[in-house]
C-alpha cells in the first residue's frame, strides 16, 4: 500500500487532487471515473480540513493511502480530526432535487456526490482516526 502525507490545510487541496488524479491514471480509470473520484476526495478533504480541523480548533494531517488490486483502486484518507461519519448524514433525495434552489436545505449535496460518485464508499473510526475509504472498480485489461 502506498502512502502520502498532506498537511490538513486548504493549501493541500490541489496537491491531494493531483495525487489522486495520478493514482487514477496509474489504475487506468477513464476520464469520467477519474473526475468522479477526484470530486469525491475533494469534498471529503475539504470537510476534514474545514470542519474536522479548523472549526474544531485542531490541526493535523491527512494521510492518503492507496492500493491497486483485484480490479479496484482503493484510496483511504486517515485523519485525527473530530470523528465524523459522512454515511450517517441525511442526504438529499429526489424530492429535494425537484425543489427550487431557494427551497432546498443547505448541506448534504457534496456528501451525496461523494457517495454516489464512487463505486463504493465506507467510513471507519479506528485507533482514534477517521478512515474515509473510496473504491473505484478498474478494468484489469487497462492496468
């Protein structure tokens, strides 16, 4: 498993995005899958930095772990920010999407895009660390 450490600051968002794009290319993901994964990791990294660290008065890093195996690319974010499980958030539903923008609830759209955009999304809290796990299926003939 590969690992790369990024400071938990907004200045890390571009380097994290670039790193995940490189991982996607190595895995042979197409442009659409790469975009969806990049959007998902960007949303979660932003939430970790803004809410888990900055608003909580904490500082720390985001450890990005990756593994390419069994026809899938797994990207894991580990952080010591305040615990937050995105899978427990109430997500927008079809009714919400049919409402005019001014009537929609604020929040939840980014997490919805994250969960719906990747092939699998999991969350764990292990050893005092948040673990956001993104999985994209890969065509093994392209790697």
